C-alpha cells in the first residue's frame, strides 16, 4: 500500500468521525442520534487500527508453529483496544435504543426538542415550582412514582400508533 | 438555522484539525514500543499463536474483564429501563409459525451455528476469532429459533445463570493465580506447544467464559428488544 | 490485595442475580465493607511507600499495572464508605422495589469501576473502567423509571458516549505518538514526544472526554437534567463519587505526562468558567436538586482550578476541595430526597424536622467556608495556592473564587432563611435519608476536629501524587527485568 | 498508485456516501441499513490493515448484531410503518 492509500484511509476515518459528530449535534430524532454515534464510533475504530498499522508487515498471528520464524507484524495492542471498543459500543447502543423506546412509549415522540420540552414540564411539575401544583400532592412524592406505567402514560402513546 | 451552520462549521473544523494532527504522524511507521516488545516475547511467554488473543486475555486481561462488565452493566440497565422480567414475545399476527421453510431452515441452522460458535471460541488463540466473535454466533443461534417459533424463546433464567457463572468463572480463573503466588489474572497451566489446540494455558478457558457470557448477554439484549412493546 | 478491590465487587455483581433473596441483601454491603478495609490498609501502607502490582505478572509497559499510593487508598476507602451510605434501598414511598437487585448490581459495578479508576496506571485501562462507571451510571440514572428520567438519561448517554469517543481519539493520538499506554512509561517518553501541540491536543481531547463525568465546563449540560430526574441517591453517587474519580484520572495524566504550563492553564480556564456558570446558575435555580447540580458544577470547577496549580500545594488543595465536596454533596442530595424539589415549599421546614434543618445549616456553612469547618480549610488551601502563583490568570481565579463565595453565601442563606421562616410548607418524611446525611455530618465534624492531625498525611499524599520520578521508579522497578526499548520514536 | 489504492479510494468514497446516507435519508430504516453497510465497509478496511480479528468482530458485532438491534428497536419504535414515520419525520433534518 502506498502513502496515498494510507492518507485516503485517514481521510475516510476522519470523515466518518466528522459526519457522526455533525449528526450528533444536528439531528433531533433519537433513532438518528444513535445511528450518528455508531458512524462516529466506526470512524474512531478505523483510526485506532490505522495507528497500529505498519507498512509491509503481516497480521499478528504466528503461522507454522515456530517462534524462530520472525517476520515484521503490525502492532497487536491497538487491535485489542478496538476489539474492546467495538463491544463497548454495541452495549451502549443497546442501552440508548432501550431508552429511546421507553421515551417514545411515554411521550409519543422521537423528536429531541419535543421530548426535552415535555421533560422540562415534568421536572417543574415534580418539583412543584409551577403555580398550578395542588397542595394535596406533597412535592417530594412526585419525582418517584411507582414503577408501574400510569394510565396517563399509556394514553399518551395511543395517538401516535 | 444559524446554530445549524455553526455546528456544521464546527464539525468540519474539528475534522480538519484532526487531519492536520494525524497527517504529521508517521503513517505506516508507528513507534510501537510496547507493541513490539509484546510481539517479541508473546509467543514464548503466553504461547498463543494469535498474538491479539495474548494481548486481549493475558497482557490486557483486566481490560477484557472490564469490557465484560460493561456488557453486563448494559444488559442490566436495559432490563432496568424496559422493566419487569423478560417475557416471551407474543405470537405474531400471522398466527405464530413463520412458515414451514423458515422452521426447517432454523432447525438445520441451530446446531450448525452452535458448532461454528464454539469452534470460533475454542480456536481463538490459534486463528482469528475468539470469545467475542463466537459469542455473537452463539447469540444468533439462540435468537434465530425465536423468529420461527416465537413461543419457544430460551428461558431468561437460564441465560442469567449462564452469564453470571461465566463471568464468575473468568474472575475465578484470575483469582486462582493468587493461590499460586502470582498476580491477579496471570495465565496458568504453562504455555504449551505453540499452535496446538491445548496450548496457551488458561487462555482457551478464559475465551470460553468470554464467549458464553457474551453470547448469553447479547441474546438477552436481542430478546428484550424483540419483545412486542405496547407501542408497536 | 490491590486487584481484589476491583475483582470482588465485580464478582459479587455478576453473581447477585443468581443468589437466593436473603443472600442478595447482605452480599453487596459485605463486599463493600471488605473493600473499605482494603482501602484503609492500602492508604496506611502507602504512607510508607506506594505499592505496585503488575496484573497478570507482565512487566509494566507490556501489561497493566495498578499503583496504590496514599490518594488511591484514600479514594478506595471513600468509594466503599460512600457507596455503602448511598446503597439503594426501598423507594421513599416505602414500597419494595422489584428492580432492586439490578440496581444493586449496577451500584457494585460502579464501585468496582471507581476503585479501578483510582488505582489503574494504564491509559486505556482507565478508559475502559471510566466507560464501566459511565454505563452503570446511565443505568442507575434511568432507574427512577419516570419518562423524564429516561429522556434525561438518553441525553446523558449520548453526551457521555461523545465524550468517550473524544477520549478514545485522544488516546489514539497519544499512542500513535509515543507507542505506549503505561502512564509511567509515558511519563518517561513525554518530554521528547508528547510536549508539543500534538500531545496537548491529545490531552485536551481526553480532558473533554473525562470532563463529561467530572462536570467540566462545556460538557456538563447533562448534570442539571439528570440530577433533577434521577433518584437522589443516584445523583449523590454521580455528583459525589464518580465525578471525583474521573477528575483523579485526569489529574494523574496531568501530573505524570503533561506537567507543562499550557495544560495547567487549560484546566485553570475551564475550571474558572465552571465556577462562574455553576454558581450563577445555582443562584437563579428555584428547584432544590437543580440548585445542588449547579453548585456541584461550581465546586468541581474549583477542584479543577486547584489541581491546575502546579506542585504539591495545588494537589493538596485539590484533594481537600474534592474530599470536602465528596462529604457535603451526597449529604445534601440525601436531604433533597427528604425534602423534594421545590425551594418555596421548604418554608418553615425547620419546625417539622429540626435535625435535618440543622444538618443543612452545617453543610451550608461548610460549603461557604466558615472557619472551623473543613470547607474553610479547603478554600484556604486553594486561595493560598493561587496566591503563591504569579499574578495574572491565577489571581483572577482567586478573585473568581472569592466573588462566587459571596454568591454561594447568598443563595444558601436564602434557603436557610426559608427553612427557619414563619410560613408553613409541606415536607416529606424519610427517616433513612436523615440518618445517612447525619453520618456524613459526623464525618464532616470529625474532619473539622481532627484538621490539625489530618494535615500531615494529606501533605504526604499530595507529595506522593506529585512525585513523578518516584512513580516511574516504583513502576519500572516492579518489573522482573528492565523494560526493553526496541528503537526510539522517529 | 496501485490497484489496492484504487480499491481503498473507491471504498472510502462508498463509506462517506453511506455515512451521509445514514444521516440524511428520510427513511430511518434505510438509514439503519446504511449504518450497517458503513460497518461492513470498515471491516473490509480492517482486513486490508492486517487486523483479521478486528475485521471479524466488526462484521459480526458492528454490522450484524448492531444492525439486528437497530432493526428490532426500529420495529418497536414503529418505524416500519411508513405513515407514522412521515409524520414524525416532518421536521427532521
């Protein structure tokens, strides 16, 4: 591989990172945000493997069962790091998707701006700082409702589906 | 609108900055001080033909332990978020069965995937592959039958036992080294003959634990997300 | 023993879902007690000499080392104690929580990850355990299972992952340049390879990445939302504990690998901005939890400023500020669990719950920095450290700290005024929360009384933390043979 | 410029296109497929960079498993139905 190929790979990795970060900043759909994260992570992984690549070296696997046969090999450490990073990435992705599913079920939307507005309203209502809060509801009881979904939440998700 | 262009500008600038930083580095000729030292001695001291496996399980074994814990934390957190105990997916609207061909195909695939999964896991110290890749195949083997027969999903309790015990086995193997006056996670049982199936000491055992844990964990994640939520 | 502080909680977390119900109750606290004992031992031993263990018996630049100096031992102890005090229990409504085992598992994972963050001497290992603490934190933050918490946690997860991504890119940059991940090895290599714009860019990326959890300016927008929606105990863990451990990881990197003025000034400026934004937003907050969140951002800004001061004096001030915050903030969040969110509804609470109100006054006075309390010593060390530096940015930082102390005093006294006011508000009862924060208060008063005794060990810890040569020698001598240097960086 | 360079260049162009598609496609399910394709492309690069272990993992986890996760989540989010999607995509970039 020539120098040109390596630079092209670098551009590819950084391009993925940039597109992913731009998506993270700009997108408002929760699902799209998760996709943006996946794209950026793929770019970062490529960058990391690129950092261990050596021209004309072979994969870090000894063939033929002899340790005497020494050939130049690429750096195994970044590869081990990327293995770790890929698995971490998929774990976080599953968690983010589960949160998105619940947010959609509760608020009936996938739009980050709408969701934040609803969340803001809920926080204010829970803290009782809004003037509408009634006296019979103690302020501290509201932030931690019982874990069962309340009828209001089930009703909220109906119109969307 | 202004913030939108600002963000785009920021992302482009960030990429350009990174490019100018990385292009100054010796592309294709990295210094690799630690990496080269590992390449020089891994075959003799650890005995795995696949040096990446040596790094993942021996030199940086505790990273792998952390990684398993992250996957466990993510699966636990998904359980916490989605709530309750995992339930079997409802039979789909076309009345359950995904058709004769799908069922037969899955019946044939299931043992095949299991064998391939375990093969990949147990040869992880010799060839490319290992616990993570094999674990994904195992997870696929566990989840595929659910597509054909939604009522026959693997029991969540069994998956929990497999993942808990596999994780404990990894740590226990590490702790066993303490009993022999070694540091935590030192590979035991000697390096063996390079390239043999029974070589690299406890590494294949560790990879087996990793594979089972990853397989159970990922199957759990997939099954939880495959549940028919109230909104779907 | 060093590795056990990480391995035992992990083992317990893996096995917890499989155990019978009775054993589940006791395993976690027992393991944490053991970790606390280990932490005390480590801290005690480290005052003579820090100990090093090479995980897997591989010599350091190849394998991963855990390095236990005084600060690490102290933090391991603090992690175990604080986690024990904030151990998840039944919901404040008194109902048993069906998800409690999952929460216990996640809390144990978080404790293990925090211990590893305090001990680890390897850059990528720090990243892995930072991620573990982060993912466990996401799970716990969503654990109150309200829709608002789930939205807040989604943003937290994305921001945290973006931070981890930046940190990973930073680590890639440093590895590409220096060819090693071991902090001691990097400390040796740094003068010739990393003290240039490239290395500093790597440091900036890692700082921003780990800054997400330590509530650094620019990447802290998750904090007010998450702290307002998560369970108070979880907020207390995140604000009190995890932020400090992320900070400690950054400080180790700063001291060992980047002891250059540019890196310190970066920390100083970001810390100053953190203090200003945090305290001013706290002044405007009308919600108790969000007030605590913003004030936490301000406090951590002060810790960043303190750690930016080069030399042992700055490190000592930083440790003092961090430990003080570690005691006060969880206690205040426990009071928030008791009192709920609205500040206006706290009116006259002192009559219903005189003890809790008195505790609040104690913590507030310490936060402001009234003399006999530990908060005073923390601020005193910080200001005297800043005064010892040349004029300019450093003195400006001192001025910022002094000015915001006034702001802090104003908003805290406003709450005290409400608490002891004549109006009547409605207040929740939660006995365990008061007990928990009472224990923190005892710790605080104990620290205040023994302040002269604590100064010497603290000084020793700061000196150890600052001793780069000692760290390198200790880690490299832990090897069986001297590390082989195959070629130098081109 | 060797043949390998040309392959790399073509793949880089494909990857960037795929990433842009993942960010800009109106259809979120299509965007998820594009993301999985990006992972697949990256795993080809790992083979070229002499990292077979990583390539296998990226293909299995990044493309296969994460694609499956995305598809399942998309189903639970109701993104498989076109009409729901359009109403929710109105103001999406």
